[in-house]
């Protein structure tokens, strides 16, 4: 990899991380902004590609944040060329939004002893997409379908989703946390929450912690209780995991800030300022957690088979 490519990749990390730091400095968690959308007729969803496939990881945060900041009503995004192929065009004067593509290549190199050694080299590329609100000529196509079903029905689906994971969930008390040593989730009673959607959002947070064990996704929480930085990193993963899951389940909670969120934001800022890749890593871990929980759901006939407490 050339020095130019390394510098370009570093610049992508820095630009995106600096944007998120700026929002956290204002006390805004960018991954929660969609819950305050002024478009009550639309269900919350992850940002979608032109073919209906949802974005994942860091791109979810980037596109959510941009959609709210610029008042877009559509969940769907596409590149300039994709719009042209559909017989449409980006309106004159519109500016795009940066998203990233991360992957890796395998390179064979010769070691000092003459043996061939394979090295995995990660890379990241930035490209530009436009919201379909910025595109003319689509004739109403490629817009996210609006689900106007009773929100309580969606919450019922969320309950089945979590039951299918097999996680041990206990109820009682006034605190929500994942007890790693005994592998269970503690939740206050449902009536303790402002509404059912808020309950689902908090449970999604704790379910993301639940995925961390060695038998599941093997995120190391051994220093969670002792190391503020490690605690901040894991809480950031759980925050993003909750946001991703709520979007997948069509849940739109109006959460009051938890008492510990002020200290969490301070911790997140310290982590992000010291590590430009931290938000990418957290988003990737959150994505893996959400994917893992989806994988635990029963298959529908005809589908392709292709020690501490964390609060």
C-alpha cells in the first residue's frame, strides 16, 4: 500500500470521527437523532441502498445524521451513476454525502527465510451518495415503504425477536444491566418505562452487551469495571447496537437521557479524540451484534440458508 493510500485512509477516519466528536460536544448522540424526526408518518429504518439493501456499520450513523441535519424525508440513497441508470438525475446544485466501503485484500510476500507468507491488508474507500429527495425523475420509485401498522404490533414482534435469542432476561428492581458473570440481563418492570418502545430500546442495549461473551462474539469485557476507556468503548457499542436494532424492528423510542449518559458522552469523547478509528470499530462491533441476534431467529420456510455488570 502506498503512502498516498495510507494518508487517504487516515483522512477518511479523521474527517468522519471529527464530525461525530463535534455532535457529541453539543451533547447530541447522532445515532439517536432519527427518533426526533419531524416526519411522524414514516417508520424508522436503516438507510437503504437503491436496491433496498440496508446500509450497515458506520454508514448507518453517517446517513442518519445527514438525513436529519438536512431534513430528508426518504431513507434511500444512491450514487450519481445509479441515478442515471434509472433514468433519473441529481438536481443541479445538490451536494452528496460521504459513505465508506471497507474490505481487505490478501497479499503474498516473501519472508526473510524465503517462505511465502500471506498478509491480510485492510483498506477503506470513500464514495458519494445522494438522498432520493435530491434526485429528479424517479417518479416515486425507490422510496422506502411506509409501515402504518399499529406500533403496538411492532413492539409485539420485538418481544418475539428477543425471546428467540434464548437470552435469560429477569425483571425487577430499578436498574438495567447485563450481568456477565452469571450471563443474564436484568430489566426493570415494563411499567417502569415511559412506554413500551423505550423498554425495547433499553433491552436492545443490554442484548448488545449479551452478545459479548466468548461463546458468542467474544468481546473482552474483563476490564469493563476497572478501565474507563474500555467501559466507554463497550457502552458505545451497546448504544449503536440498540439504535441499529430499534431501526430493524421499527421501534421509535422517545428516551429520556439516562443518569449515566453524561459521563458516557465524556468517555466517548476521550476515546474518539484519542483514536480516530474507534467509532468505526464500535459501529462494526454493533453491526456484528445485531447480525448475530438476527441469526438466532427461526428460519421461515423457503428462505435461503445461505466478570462484571455492563449497564
